[in-house]
C-alpha cells in the first residue's frame, strides 16, 4: 500500500497539482520545489514552471476576487476593512495600473493590499489579468531558472543536500526583496 502511494505521489501530474496548491501558501517555495523536482527528473521543466505559474496567477486573481466580494458582501468588507493599506492603495493604483501591479508583485507586503484594492475599487479586470500574467511569468521564470541552473552547475556535488538548501534559498529571496523594498521607500521619501 505504501509503495503504491509513494509511486502515485511521484507521478508528474500529481506533483504539478501539489505545486499549484503549495503556491497558494508559499509562492516562492512552490517555484523552488518545481525547479528541484525538474532537476531531479521527477517533473518536466515545462510542467514545473507551468504549475508554479498557474498557482501564483490564480492566487493573485483570488485576491482581486476578494476585493470584488467586499463590494457586495458585508462579511468580506469587514475582512478587507481590517487592512487599512487596502484603502490607501485605491488612489495609488488608479494611474499606471500595469506598472503598479508589477511593483506590487515584486515588493514584499504590497501584493495583498494592492491586489485586493484592485478588486475593491473595480479597476479593470482585463488590465489586472494582463499585468499579473506578465509579472508572474517574469518572476516564475527568473526564480525557476536561477535555481534550476544553480542546481545543474553543482549537480553531483550536493545531490542530497540541495533539499536542505531550500530554507537558505528562501531566505535569500526574502532578503533581496526586502532590500529592494527599502531602496524603493528611500527613493520615494527623498
């Protein structure tokens, strides 16, 4: 029974579905896992990148949907109203929506209030979908390719240890995004 379960869990379609689900909780982990699974041959590269993209894109669309729900339902409005940054983002997002959604994708802490505000203030769904498609594609390809190429470069040197490097990799992503956010805040305030 256990052997059957393990064999089933290694099927590429099952792994791709799991990556989509993981991306709803931790986007960067899903991308790194997809790269490592592709590197180890458990998943084709195209499936890994596609699964990570679909998970992240649909999660972003869900945040927009949460904002739209807040327009119609009191329970959703209470949830959104508990995040004061959502209301601040409404006016900021109105101009240059495409560019500002890209900024929200790259800067830590901006995605939730920014994307929910897009839905709450009923900004263009078509423009929002285009922007998150571009932003998600760029982010997924950059992170996936970086980890995949890094893994290929050191293939054989750390076959088993690479799975332990996931926390280090995520810390590096968090740190670089944090530095970019600090730099942007300094630029805007000066």
